[in-house]
C-alpha cells in the first residue's frame, strides 16, 4: 500500500470515528444537561474571567516582545548591528 493510500485509509477511519463521536454526543447532550452534569447556560462575566486566566499571546505580541528585547540588547552592546 502506498503512503497516499495509507493516508487516505487513515483519514477515512478518522472520519468514521468522528461520526460515531458526534452521534454519541448528540444523544447525551440532553441527558447531561437535564441531570445538571454540565451547565446549559453561559454567564458572560464567568466566561470572560475564564478566558483571561490562561491567555495565550498572539504571534504579533510575541514578535513585538522579541523586537523590543533585541533592540534593548543592542543598546547595551550585547548584539552588534
């Protein structure tokens, strides 16, 4: 079996697994919310707090920090231009 055929087969198997998971979750959604195992409401303040807790920097923010760091090192004589 070629790599392309192997990849195609794996992709098909993953698709089938996802379809089974979707069916399982669709059947349990009503059950889980009705027994209050998972909340079925969203508190905006709670959600905003949760989002801020483990914030991930954007690529732009990381690049800006790197630029600032390199410029500061260059001013101290650590990096030659």
